C-alpha cells in the first residue's frame, strides 16, 4: 500500500513539473515576438536563408530570420546594405528579427525599350544594390532599384534561386524590373528570341519603354489581343499589340506563370511591351530530316505550357514539346481553342516536337 501511495505522489509531482515546464515553454513562445531592442548595422556576406549576420558598433550579431519576420520594407538582404532590425528573444537562445527596414535608394536612370527574363542563383558577391547573378549563360551584374517589383519574392538572399526581369539602363548596367522566387530549375528560352522567329514585334523601333513589370498567372478570358493576368494585387487586363514581344511567352493558357513588362496607354489600358514565360531545360536530340516530319491540325487545349503544347485533334489529344519551335506565324499568342497547323518531328526523348506553328 505504501508503495502505491509513493507512486501516486511521484506521478503527481511529475505531472506538476511537466505542467510548469509546459507553461514556461508557452510563456516563452508567446513572448518570442516581443521587441526587446532595435539595432542598426551593415549586412555581412555570410548572410543566408534563415540567418542574418549584422555588423554593428558592438560587434557582429547572428540574428535568425523567421517565416513571420516582417521584411516588407527590406526584402533584399545583400552585403554592405545598412539596415535597422527590431529584435526579440527566442527560446533557442538566438535573437530573432521581428522587422527589418533599410534606406531606399531613389536614384533614377532611364531604361532601354527591350527587357529579358533570366533564371539563376544569387551570388554571395552581391552587395549594396548590385546583384551578382549566376545563370546558365554566365554571370550577370544587375542593379536593384527602389522601383523593382518584389511582390513575388519572399526575401532576397545569396545562394537562392530567382527569376529576374531586367532591362539595360542609361548607366550601362542591367536593372531589375521585377524579381520572383525560383522554385524549380527553369531557364528562359533566350535562344528563340531572334528577329527571324515570329511572332516578333512588327515595329521594334516603335516599342515603348516599359514603366512597370508584373508577375502573375494567365486567367480565363485571355485572347490573342488581351491578356487577363491574375496577380497578388488582383486581375489585370493587358493589351497585346502588334509590337508586343511574345517570343518568350507565346502560350497564354490559364495557369501559366508570366512576367510582363508594360506601360500605360493613351486609351487607359495597360499595354504589354514584352511577355515572358518559363521553360524547362531540354536535352533531347531532334530528328531534323524531312522524312521524320509530319503535319497535324487541331485546337489548343487547356493545360498547355511553354514546355508542352496540348493539341485536340480528330484522333484525340496530342502532347507536343515546344523546345524545337523555329517559327510561329499568323498569331501573337497561342490561346485555348485557337486552331493551328503544326509541323512536327520526333525526338530522342520519345516525344513529338513542334517545329513550325501556323494559325
């Protein structure tokens, strides 16, 4: 009997201890977001995802960056940037960033008419407002401006992947128009952007200078001449003109991710200067012999992408890869329901590949 009483007392004591520990833990968690100090300093190159290294007058601080850290006023954590950080104590012994702010560089430069989208990895050599960006085509230096649209970028840190829409500035640097997080190994189809590939702009010399850039997905209702784009700020209607460059974003099917540079027209509409989609890298060997080629007609089906065009034909739905397209004639965009005739051939990956598309 005494043994049972002892066990009951021990169990009660253990329960009390666990209860106190749980209360203590909850209390720490609840207080984790309370601001206990604010510091100024300069970002160091060692900064990476989840960890900020800040040089302050009192030394170097290691500050954790959480999912709920407010970076709305400073998404670019690049070396040599001066920032202000409000801090809280974490139960893990680290200081945690509650909010990060930085000075805004308001310097303005004029930008060229053309723009391009690139995918790559941000290098640790990036500093201040200069992005050192590693792509498959080489390393680029891109300026970050106060006007850069980072709506679709959660946070900009070295050794992470991003898609950047950029344009040449009057200072000879490329400037970032918009930056989006990169979640897959994709590359922009730069090899297909020659003037010989239609649908090239009809009058490139008349192309307007873009005043903004947005990232979003194609929405229903999109036509050859009007893009419905779903963005974080709502749905936009963007006119596609004869001079719009759609060579890098021709498949305008709902759900496809796009980067669009645009300007305000005198007709009160937004007009697209350039439309760019994303395309997966392909290593397939294409059979270019005339004997292997054939022709098929049909209508563009839903779920078509810049990678694979789905075509509804009288014999059923075909899936055609888009990596070997050399010519698109008769339209500025491929939209759901559009009737096209396609010359195709086979590739080493067992897929049929489109070579020419005519509407």
